[in-house]
C-alpha cells in the first residue's frame, strides 16, 4: 500500500469525529469527509481516512469506512483512498497513519482535514509524531453544533498528548506507535456508552 501511496505528491489525512450510538457517522465525521472531497481536483492528491471509533466497543463499520464511502459519493476515485481504521483518538490517528503509510515515504505535503476547533491540535499532534521533515497544513471542515464546547478543552488535550509522548523523539514512528498502542486503553474505553 505504501508503494501505491508513494505515487502521490500530496496526501490529505481525514480524521474521524465519532459515530452515533446506532453505529452511523455523526455530522462532524461527514462534514470532515465533505471538506476533504472539496480538494479532489488537486492533481496528485491521495486521501488517508483515519479512525475506528472513540469510546465503546468496535462498531461493525468504522469512521474510516464511512468517510471513504462519502468521498467516493463525491466523485473521488476509490484508488486514491487509503484506510487507517484502528485509531481511536487524535494521537492514535497520527501514530497509526504514520506507522501504516508514512514511515517509509519521502516527506511530502500533508493536509490534515478536521473540524475547525480541532485543527491546531491535530496539526501539532502530527508534527509531534512525524517530526519537522513533513510539511503540514490544515483544511477545516464546516463547524459542528458542539464545536464551542469542544474547543474549550483543546489546550488541555494537547498538553496530555505532549505528556503521553514525553521521552519519545518526533519522527521515531515505530516507538511512538508502539507506545500509543500500549497506552491507548488508558485514554479510551471499550465499555458501551452509558
């Protein structure tokens, strides 16, 4: 898969935003896919859709699968879409995308597609995982109904991310991904939502 991705000059990483209790994507997940689809006319752009789910048991269909379908509905060629469907939070989005797809590629422009409130933290998190060699930018989706409430916690979440990565060098993708996988259960739960 990395070989197929290597043919693209630019990569958009689309971050999931959760699923509803019935297993369908929430509006922010769809808005992020819609925002990513607006980039489809950029020549040489591939997509990595990233996300399994947040808290609760693994769903029958992941955020990444829903976003891949949505991109295809908007006319994005499925051959340009790559899935990372293990991650359950922003740090694991970055670590598992890097581990599965980016670690063996020459750095190239990476566009992080997410909600406006989440953009700065997401770009900072990818930089902490990938290091300075990767040119990073952000592309904001339409705001969601609860963005103001979510935005109030972004500085705290970024501080927690930095603490989780303490002692790990940016760009050491194998060690970071292993550490994130080993500690993920402390940050997300497999228990069904109340």
